């Protein structure tokens, strides 16, 4: 569902709620939550770390954007439907390495998978440009995730199907429900060009279009959204932080209580930047030849925005490439590396 359709759905939902007067939904424990965000959920809304007013209906409701629970893969050497510079999420666990094309993730946002025998959730929020992989085990229990249909700071809010707790994609923390306060373990995934993945891992596995859903894969439902100077459509905290343009891509680095960002514009110019965050000495490198999935209507025709890699002592580490507004909203005291 594109941005315009999301906004229309929110407007219609608001009118319906106002007309019926059914503004809040009760839960099993007697707590209430706004019906526009809580409909269909068995979540324990008595437990929440942030005000429920922070959440906004994104248009489609619970599972309106369907997660992929039975992903199918093909060897990289057999794939001929991806453009050379098209972005994919690369995830390696042990000897198992996989690519998740953003042309598919843009329509599903979550893939519940198992890589190297580790249960993982590979996620992408097109509104924040956040591509993050998590381990799905929490306290010895394996969870599976779906989309709530809600946003907080214009970022994907997931839910686990076991307790229906709500999890923020940015940071991986549960904010509402039984698991409130728990945090998912993030894995070192990164965005790379398809040509690079195919060259490095010809035996690697690639998520296919055989998803069980009918979607126009290869098309961008958010055409025109990738304009660095334009703010997001949905409300965000600290939207007045103009240190960078709202949708400028940044490399986000967080270690402990310290966080820093390297703007793509700076990294593209310097090519290599050394950054110390929370006592960790990181090397950030620029890679050109990766197109934007959010630019034109056809993903294959997106403009070259590049990508980054981050290592510590030569080994890949966890980082992300969000839009600036998302970092400003969730980590307002972040340091900007110029």
C-alpha cells in the first residue's frame, strides 16, 4: 500500500470512529486502547512503556501488510529477475548466507525465516528506510512476527503472534504487552547491490517472488517518497531537528548508550571514515552502485544512492542506514560525524 493510500485509509478510519463513537477497545484485562490502533489485538495494553497516543494507524490494519512465514529461496546463480544495482539485504549466519530483495520486502516488511539454524526476522520499513534483521528467540522462546498496521515515529511496529506484544522495529524493543521492556538481538545485516551479492555468493540463497501473494514485485508503491528535503507524512518526534535534511540517508551506529551517525553525503565524499562509539573503533566504508528502492515507480530504474559497510577489527558489525528523521526521533542526542 502506497503513502497516499495509507493516508486515505487513516482518514476514512478516523471518520468511522468518530461517527460510531467507538473510540476505545477494551482488552481482556480491562485496559482500553484507541480502537483505530487496537482492533483485533489480544495485547495486554495495561503494560506499555510509552503512551498509547504515540502510535498511529498506518492505513492497513493488523496483518494488512502480510509478513512472509514460508519464504522460498533459489540459488543466486539461477536468479535472472533482479537488476544488477538493485538493493538486497545480505544476511549471513555461519555458512548460511541469504539475500532478501527489497523489491519483495517493500510489500511485506517482515520475513520470518531460519538462517544457519537461527530463527530470524528480516525486516524493512520503507517509510524510514530501515533494513534490520533480528533473532526471533526471546527468553528461550521462538517468536514469529506480523505487522500491527501501526506506526510510531513513522516506523514499523511489529507484533509477536505468541503474546501479541508490540515491538518497535527501530531498536527492536517491545513497548506494549507482556514482553514490554525486552529487546530483540540484532544481527549484522546490510544492504548491498544484487551484482555484488551474486559475485560474492553464487551459492547463496535468494528470496524468490514465489511468496503465495499477488503483488507487483519490482514496482515501488512509494514513488517519489525518496526526496531528502521532504519530511515524512506521519507524525514524528523532534521533527524540527534540521541538523540534516529529513530523509537524508545516514549510517547509524549505536553501542551501549552512545550513538553516532555518518551522513551519506559525508561518507560519499571521504569514502572511508573511522568512528569511535562506546569504546568501539569502527571503520565505515562507502560503496557506490546501489539504487534506491523508493525513488521511481520501477525499482530497477532507481537512482544510485550507494550503501555502506561497517567493520571492527576487520569483521562485519551491526549498523543501519535509516533516514535522518528516524534517528532524530528515536535518538535525539545522537552525534553527527562530519
